[in-house]
């Protein structure tokens, strides 16, 4: 295991789904509001639970992944960091098999960005990304698991925002917060951080863009804080 930052949590990488910027940014975005019970759909090694536990140490973190080795690694990483919860080998697309419907304050998902036949040719990576989990599938699962007023937080590509917003609304999850991520201030957005509320009223807040690096290539101050860079 390695420390994610000095005196921070320890973590063992999932070989098929290593630590990525999108997961780190999603954990930071999702942890901005208080919650008591969280579900991670397609958890991989459990990075989101480990990072969110740092923000909400009293919360319970449950996770599912289609691969048994990922669920086992998630349990190992959570146990090493004192994270309460379970990690089960379940297919998030068959969400009615997941226990405790309607009991979660937060559902998080870093899904495959390319679905409907556009998954990775590597079978391990395709499985790590949920086997093609679409916006309709992760929105449906979130609607099943969330309590009224609970929040779905997801990271995705900006070009799929129309699909995601439409799927969320069909699942009675109202898009409430959007933050676009840009490599530099002048760059086009490369990622979108999205939060929706189950049973929420219409009204989307578009937050200032999250810029990753300065013009000289150094991390911005916000990124330094997110990554605990001294």
C-alpha cells in the first residue's frame, strides 16, 4: 500500500483502474455537502470511498463492482483506512439486486465515458468501467438507491451532458450543480462534474470552472489543495 499524501490514507491500486484525476476531482466535488451513507457504483479499488471518508469520517460507504477482485480490493482498502461499509460483487446495471433501496444520501459514479458499444477493447478495463454503464443506467440505479433529496454525483465528458441531464430527469433526479474542468484557463472543458438531487426542483447552478494548471504548467492553488501538495 502507498500513502496518497503525507499522513493521508493508504491505498492499493486496482490494476485495471488506477488513480485518475477524474476520481480525485469527483471525490472533492461530492464531499462538499454533508452525508451519512454513500454508495459507489463501479467502485474499482474503492478510491472514492477512501477519499470521501477523509471528508466525512462518520459516514457509511457501500460499494458495488462487477468484478469480484475489485470488490475484494475495495474491502481491503476500506479496512486499512477504517472506512465503515460493505463492498459487493454486483452489476450496477442490475441495480434491483443491490440491498437497501432508498436509504442513501449520496451515490457517486465514475462511469465509462464511452458506452453503447464504445467501451475499451481491453476486457479488464471494460469491466472495470462497469461494462458500458450508460447515463440511463447509472441514473436509474441512483434513483433506486437514493432517498428523497439525496444526491447523485458523477464525472463525465462535457459532450455527453445532454444525454446525462435527460437521463437524470427521466429518473426524477434534477440536475442541480455543474462544474466544468479545464486543463488551462484558455482550454476547452475536458471533464464535467455533475450533481443532481432526487425529487429536486428545477434550477441548475453552474459553478466557476476548475482549472488544473497555470500557464507555466504548474498546478493551480485549488488543485494543490485538492491533492494535498505542500
